[in-house]
């Protein structure tokens, strides 16, 4: 379970999130909830923050003339949302993200779409340089409200072992 509570005093509990390295098993699939509906404002702000000047993301007339018939969501926003959805299950106890690969944008995402994500554990191994952590690799898939796959990617994360996370050190 990625969310739990630990006792910190009489009739007092503190919620805790995430998995330690030992909690991952190759083949496990985590369905990340809740989903996230993307608004036009989300897309506009993201294009402004990232200085993405492609008009397909914010010019309605340009979008109408495109093959999509309307503006599409900026693809790095889609990736960022799917990564964010997976944090509680996959990387809440991460030391670091090590990399992403095989990023695929398989269908357009539009304002008003609701995204859902799931991650499958592909591999795990002890870290050669950090005895208090291990490396976990997952494949995350994002689907829209109709079940259409819109994005997928692999991500490798350096995850703390039990007793060695920042949370553990701070008694957080």
C-alpha cells in the first residue's frame, strides 16, 4: 500500500506515503488515482511557463485549421501530469529521478480530457554506489476518459530502502 499511517503518540497518527525499495515487485501494476481533467487554463499557463510558442497550443484559429480541428495540450504537460500522478505510488520516497526513455505520445490530448495513469514495475536492483537505496524502473501509461492511450514512458528512480528516506531521518 502506498499510503499508511504510523502512530506518533497516544491516539495520534501521521499519514505516510510512498514505497520503499523493498516494497516494489517486478510485474506489479499501480493504478494512480485520482485522475486529472486538463483545462484550457492549465495548457495556457504551461505554454507560458515553458516559453512554448507553438500556436497549436493557444491560438484557437490556428487549432481550427489544423488536422485536430482545435488546440491540443502541450505534450510536456501531459508527461508532467502523468509523472505527478505516479509520485505517491512510485517515487514519494525517491532519492532522485535517474531518467526517462521511450516517451511516446500516441494520441492527442485536448482541454477537457481527463487523464488516468498506471505504472508497471519493470525492473529493480540494488544500487552499486548507494547501499541505502535501489533502482526501480517503471513503465507509466496514460489514458484519457475513453480509455485511449495518450502517452507512455519508462522512468528509472533511485528509491530509498526502509529506514533510509528523508522521512525516516526527520521522523516526518
